[in-house]
């Protein structure tokens, strides 16, 4: 619900449990006055302190009033070079060489339903009470106009923001920084949490106490990256999983991003989020409009678990799309770690044969099926089947897989080209590179210039041809390097700064074609594992390969960090072989199964190499997951421990929306003689109801307050409990 109070000029956006308020002040400046727990009424601008602060200058129209300064007022969208020295929301080079922008209120509109953004992913309002606020601000001197878009998804407690920039002036403007979010907080101590990491160590939570200054993280890799996920939480210093205020923001974008958290001179906080300004320069001709990506925001006064659950629900139901978004995904087996590039049709069928006998539902053929792709030095770009490996093409193989009662899926990496490929030999200029400069290689490959329509059409045609050539129901869309040598033949010099963003729009255009033309196909996103695991990609692919690291213990950390924003329904998780290919570690088959049930669940090994005992265990895991998938996929997720802290065990649980089923997973840590045996306290159950576990009945309150005593387990052993309401 959006309330406009004409008397106080306040606009208050209400979701089920939160309120967000802004106010147009007497000078037309749009102040941010509140974001927090839901309020009945009030004009929170009364909390702003007006004082004459040294070196905080005053706008001309303030006259002799030295207490009015943009430097000390909380802003909804900060100005540039007119007296606010905190981070700016927008920077532009104007024709006269100036950079000043002073936003003043023009008008606003309240609309039914939620806005969309042309050519870009965004949350949608299906099944919800939703409204849009359009807030139009203008810089009178240059005619530059921004429309701040707010989407209110009431039941989800989600507020989205995006910005439309319009050049209403008479001369071209070059935008050099356009943030999607500017959020000011009142004075007070705060922490912030970001998701850092590295390849094979994605989304490691980093929590820091905010001190004065601007603390920034982000990506300039052309993708959202393994190293910095586009997600941030600002919270009170004492906020934990179950208590305390926290504000989360997720950028719905898959390219370069910037997150800036600033502690100001008066201990306020400013949070900025948007496209990274590095090599960003968007030429806006008179009359042109630029659209930023969207940010989704959640506030909770009940701690981080509640915050995460709200993101999970929103992403699962109102960001992910397509036939598969809320359906049980086929339990798959992928041949990558089983064979790498060394396979042929018979090998794939032999893995599928054994897989079909234990209940696996889909065979995914990974990298190596096309062109001269026998290693990662050649072949990308040539999307014709390697007939030495797969005589007769994909169709006969898919038929053999289908004859086993299994579906067939395929790996692709459409954005890339190897120099050793027919495509590169024919069109070297289709790869990003700067004339006269040798390109930087990544995994021995170059990046195709998706800003060019002919390149996008080539990719689309190849995808169409491949997908129509056989009965393919799934693709794994991979992307295995960062962007460098960012320069395009297709853009004039003054527009090269548009390339990074145009590249992302190109990726979205191709994925949208797949969504429209092949709606039945399940797309799993991937970028060397989880290098592009973001809300932008999840709009097109409801699941994402979480990490190339399949080690069960490392996965505990990766899946824990991922869960701060992203739902289990999106987390690609597989059981792989031991010793693990990334860490060399041995973990029991049971433990690997328990960890993989925290996501979409599947296998990534040669089942023919397993002992009969392990195969029996696999069959049991699959039968169990077919029973339990719903609580994992649609239930609420509770982090019971933090795997980055040493512990006797690591645990998490899923509880169905009706609180009638819960699945508790525990993986033991290191063992020591004569062990300490801490209890496990459950969460999220109904305290008034009873639950059955292994033939015994316990109260929900009892399990949460009294806890469970865990059985003695071997090192890195695992247990899984299923509780059913009686
Ligand atoms: C990336 C993916 C892997 C696999 C390989 C194939 O690294 O993350 O799962 O598909 O590419 O080359």
C-alpha cells in the first residue's frame, strides 16, 4: 500500500510488516525518512536534526539558513557536486564540462501492479498485491530527469527500486555513474555483511563493523563474479539469526556491480548499489532514456534467518519463471567429473544405464560434445556435434537415453570462442579485443562481443538448431572467464563505455529468446560453478550450479553463504566421487548425499565405478529425495550453525510452510576421543504441535527448547531427521 499525505508531503510505502517513507521538503528535495518495522502513521522527518555544521554548505535558496545542507539531510537519491559530499547516486558529464546535478521533485504517480524494465530481469507481481510509485525528480539547470521506481510486493515484504534516467535537455549527456539504490540510515552503530569468496569458494560471508569512510566491494569482471556477490546486508551490531534489525539488498543484475557502505561524519550510514562505474559511460542523446537494473530490498526486525527466508520466497515465486520454477527438478547425473573431455556416446549411455537403475531421471552431457573440443584449448564457438564421439549427432544419443526412461540434457557455453575454432577463423573481430593489442586469454578462450546483433543472432541460431535437433529438456549455460580487452568493433569510441552493460543486455536477450521459444527447457546457469549466481540470471534459469567445488565439507560453507540471499530451489548441488577432485578429501557417501539434498540434488561421477554398497546407498538417497524434495524446495530454510566457525557439528533444517514436515541435516566435524556432545536445538517448528521422529513423539516446543541429543558419529559422518506433525 502506498500512502500519500498531502499535508506533510510524505509518501509511505507499506508491505505486510515494513514501512518505507520519503518526504518532499519545502525546497522540493526528496528526503528519505524511514525504512523499518511497519508503522501506522507519522512524518518521520521530525527525527532529522537541523544544525549549522561547519563545512556542510547550503543551497542558494536556503538564504541565510545555515542549518539546511544536503550534506546532512538523508536523501532518497543523492545529488552531485552541490553540497552532499557522501557518495553520489548519479554522475554525468554535461556538454559544458560541468558535473553538477541537483535533484528536485517534479511529480509522482501511484500505479497498480509492479513496473517492469525493458530488456532486463525484474521481480514480478503474479499472485500478489502490488503497486508502483514513480517519483520524478529533475535537475532544472540541465533538464536531466530521473524517475525513481519503487515496486511494493506487499505479501513478500519486498520493495524493489530502479531508476529511469531521461535526457530532457538539449545537448548530449554522458552518464558515468547511475546507481540503482541510495539508502540513508539515521545515526547509529551498524555492521554490514557482504558475500565475498573466490572460484570454488563462492559466497563467503564477510561481516564487518562499519567505521567512518566508504567501504566498497564489487565486480569489474563483466559478470557478478565469484569474488563479490551482488548482495549486501546492513544490520545492527547485535543482530543475529533470530533477533535484531537487518536490511538486505540484492541487485537483479549479472554484470559489473558496486556496493558502497559509508559511515558518515555523523555516524549515519549510506548504502549505494548499482552498476560499477568502472569504464561505464553511457551516452544519452536529447530525448533518450537509460534504465538501471533493479534492487530488491527486505527489512526484518527478526534477524537474518527471517531476512533470508523473505528473499528466498520472493526469488522462488516472483523472480524465477517458467515451467520448472516451482516444480520438482529431475534428479540428474552429469558426466563432467566422471569423464571430463574423454567420452563417447557409449560411455555416456553406460553411465546413464547404471543411473537409470538407481532412479536417476536425467543424463546431462557436459563439455566436449562439439567441434574439436577434446580439451579446453579448442572448439568453443563451433556448435556442431563431434561425430567421432557421437556418431549421427545428438538425436540417436538422446533416443538411447530416453529408451532408458531418462531425460537428456546438454552443456553449452554460448558466450565464448576459442581462437582454435572455425568461428574465430572466420570472424576474429567477433571476439572482444582491442585493435593492435594482443587479447588477454582466460581458460584459453575469448569472449564473444554480444553487443553486436549479428553475434547474438549467430548464437541464437545455433541454440535453436541444437535444441531442435534432439529431445533435449535441460541445458547447463556456462560462462568460463571474466571480461577483459573491453572494446567492440560495433561501437564508436565515445560509446565504448557502454560495452559492459550492453554485453549483459545481450546475454539477457538470448536467454529471453530461450524462455519464449523453448519454455519447457530447464536452464541451469553456471559460470565456472557459481560465478554468476545472481538475481539477474535466476530470472532466466531457476537453478544455478553453485560451485565447481563438490567437496561435501566445503559445500557446507558455500551453501551456507549462498543461503543468505538465494533459495535452495536455486542451488545446484551434486554428489561426486572421492577422493574429491577439488580437495582430495574422502567423505562418506551418506554425508555427500545429505549435503547435496540442500539443493536441487543430483550426481556428478561415474556410477559404474562405485561399490555395490555405495550404489545401494545412492538408490536409497534418490528414493528419499523423491519423498523429501518439497520441504527442501518450498520450505523455510534455517541455518542452525555457522560452518566458518569450528563446531562439533554443522546443521541446517527445512520446515514446510504449514510446519507439518521438517528435515534436519547434521554433518559431524572433527572427532576427538571422549567427545563433548552438545545438543541440537531445532527452529521453526510449531511449539503447540507434536512431531513424530523414528516412532517417538516430541513436542515442537520441546525440540526447540530442550533440543535433540545427537548420536555418536564417525568424523564427517551425517544424520538426517525427518519430523512429521502428528
Ligand atoms: C565449468 C563448469 C563445470 C564444467 C566445466 C566444463 O568449469 O563449472 O561444471 O561444466 O566448465 O568445461
